[in-house]
């Protein structure tokens, strides 16, 4: 099956339902960003450290690729801080929210729909910063994503990425939510297509819920290094009770800052 197209449709529906990651920021957030007061998240809770950006609080003249980051949240904020932003997302509904939110405040952003593992429409060394919040969980392969990120970054450019701790996928989350018991039921790497039983997968696809895939830390972090990026910062983050009963047992998310090495 075409996983990218399936997840595009799933995220379009989810975005139209207005989930947390599909709710544009309020006008006051943009106004404060114009004045130099802003922060963004790569993971659910912790703000990205200010020194992870190439400049702060202004991003004047910085070419940013917001990779699988649609929804009217990070993109308009970075545009308000002075960046030239291109939003690239599989979901056209998420992209529309970026464009509409930015335009309402007088900013223009570029919107490109496609697969995060294929950035061939962009020339080498096109961007100074890639902002990539937790989203490669929806991609079956992660190494092509890192290779493309390294290619389109300029030397010294930065990749800020958030991703799931692969251990999150070991557990039966339904049991954890219902009983509080943490039970290992899956092996890694995890794939909704291969790891779920037939009935559960059928229910998920009938409900048009997005398909998810785990990626090893070797591929998430080592894959960046292999692509020519030096990891220069890392932090972990949790979630909340409403989102996952597992959050009280382990940090669920990881964020990294990487820099493209000169050849």
C-alpha cells in the first residue's frame, strides 16, 4: 500500500477534527513573536532551548524548512520572527492552516505537499534550519529522511528534530490505560502493519487512523551522523496522562540538535 498517501488522508481527517497538533496558534502568540517573545516545541512539553536556533529572538534572513510540521503552529511563529519559511507536509489540510494563519498576520510562507523522505524539488544547500517535530513515526523508513535533510542544509545549517523513543512501542497501551499494568507485547522494530493483529489493524484503518512505525535509536541518532550531521544537543521529554499511561514510567520523546558538517 502507499503509506504516504494513506497517512496524508488520515492526517487530513485528523486535522479537520482539530486535534492538538492541528490547532493554529492564537493571534497573541504571533504578536508576541513579532516583538521577539516566542518559543516552540519539538516534543509535547519542553520548549526548544534558545541557543539551538541559529539566532534568537530574530530569525531575519534565515531560510527555514518546516518538515512535516504543518498545522498553523510553528510555521507562522517562525515567519513572525523574521524567517523565510517553507512548510513541507504530507497533509494539504495541515499546510493550508500554516498558510492561512501566517497570511492573517501579513506573512507569506511557501507550502509544499509531499513525502518527507523525498525533497528532490529543493536544491542542495537551500536551507539554514530544518524544524522537524515528532512526525517521522509516520514514515516507514527514516534514513532517507536524514539523507535528504543533510543534502538540503547549507554547511553549518541546523536540523532540530523530535522523535519517539522506540521503547514506547513495546507495550500494550490499551491494557496500560485500562488497568495501569505495563505489559510488553511487541518486539522492535514495530510497525502497525506487521505488529498489530488483523482485527485491530482492520479497525484502525476503517477509522482512518494514521499508521505508525518505530525507528531504532541507531537509525534516529546514528542515521543523522551517517548522513553527515553532527549531533550537538539532546534532551528527553514526557507526555501526559490523557495521551499515554506509559508516560509516568519513561520519557517517551527525544529531541536532537544537529549541525551539517562541512565537506
